[in-house]
């Protein structure tokens, strides 16, 4: 074995170690800033809401490719319920809200969800009254089949809106015969 090989391996290992340490430090700073922004956005939405929204759940749709017919036939796909939020637009035009919603779940039992929504909003047309959004929701949900124990949720959000009305949707991922549900509601702002 050449005496250069151990020295090379040692220097390579030390370079990797210091690089990963520096990267971990930067990632920690980025995550800390993101968490601070997240908390700041929730607090600003709570303290300085610009709007109040009414939610009307309209669709629960189980992914037909991920369920057998036996399950589909017994599930509810009419999410009767209502909800509301306080919301605001930030200086970038992004939408923030704190919400609570109650609706009939797949088993036709009451489900309650509450949390924080964030959507980046775009105006793809000359008519600025039409907009689309994409973002996430973070919160908790309580369901009968989980004995109403609070379960955390982090889900994607997408919407299309016109003036004070927004069609908002999410997808709950899962496995075969569980999860894989499309949920949508109409939001009316006043």
C-alpha cells in the first residue's frame, strides 16, 4: 500500500466531515428561519385578520384505483358540514388562514379539523379577479374511527378562485383501501 493512500483517505474523510458539518449548520439556520416565519404568519393571521371565510364542504371522493368495490359502496361521499376561518393576504399576495371545519367523513360520522392554511397565489390571466393557489395545511383532525383523539395532519392544498369565492381542494394520501381521498370545499369570503 502506498503511503499516500491513507493520507488521501484521511483528508477526504475530514473534508466530507467538515462539509457535512457546515451544511448541517446552514440547514439548521434555514429551518430555524422557516419555523420563525411559520410562527410569525400564524400570529399575524390571528392578530390582524383581513377577512372571514365560510366553508361549505362539497366533495369527498375515494380514489377508485386504490379501493375495491366493497369499500366504495359503503363509504359516504357527501361531506355535509360547514366551517369558517379568519384569513389575510400578505405583502406578496400569499393567502394565510386559521380555520375550523366540521363535516361528515367517509363513514358518515362527524369529523372536525382545525389548523393553518397557506397558499401561494397567482393571477394567470389579465383579469386579476381570477386566481389559482397552491400550498399546504397543517393542523389536527378528530374522527370517530380514531375515538376523536387529535391526529396531526399536513396536507397539500390547491385552489382556484374568482373574486370572493374559492374552490379549494386537498388529497389525503394512503394505502390500498385506506386514505387516498380527494376532499374539496367552497370558500366564501366576506
